[in-house]
C-alpha cells in the first residue's frame, strides 16, 4: 500500500516540478525568442495552463478506442501551443519555440523526480 502512496505523491511532485521548471524554461525561451510580452509571471501561467490543457485533452481523447491516445497527444500539443500563443500574445512560431523549451523542461523534471523517488524508495528499504 505504501508503494501506491509513493507513486501518487510522486506523480503530484512531478507535476509541480514540471510546472516550476517549465515556467523557468518558458521564461528563458520567451526572452531568447524576443517575445514582446515575456515575463516570469506569464511564463508560469503558460506552464500551468499548458500542463492542464495537455492532461485534459489527452484524458478526453483517451476515451476514444484505438486511436484515442495518438490523437489526444497530437491535439493536446497543438492546443497547448495555442494556449502559449494566447498567453504571450505572440506568433505561432515563437509559441512553438517556447513550447519546445517546455518539453525539455518536462523531461528534466521527470528525470529529477525519478531519481528522487527511486532514491527515497531504496533508502526506505535500507539499500
């Protein structure tokens, strides 16, 4: 039972870490892409909105049999790019660049969370 609780806490931790790191990376990307309305608060709002949109759209399309996962993934990505575009008030190309940095940040967050979760599980078992 403790293992399931650890995974639940780990998922929440990954989500929070993804939003924080994603916000920082989006802020850096918006500065690099010379987005007019770039700012840390906008980047954090974009990271939160993009994460929720991707999860929600993927969940909705997951209900469709066979091709639901694939289409949910594609539509979730496109909608999250449009959300980033709307929050920063920029072009689609600049929003795509900011989104790419968000994906890199998500990968970094997952690696960090995996390392922390694995080490805590190993330490709890005395290994």
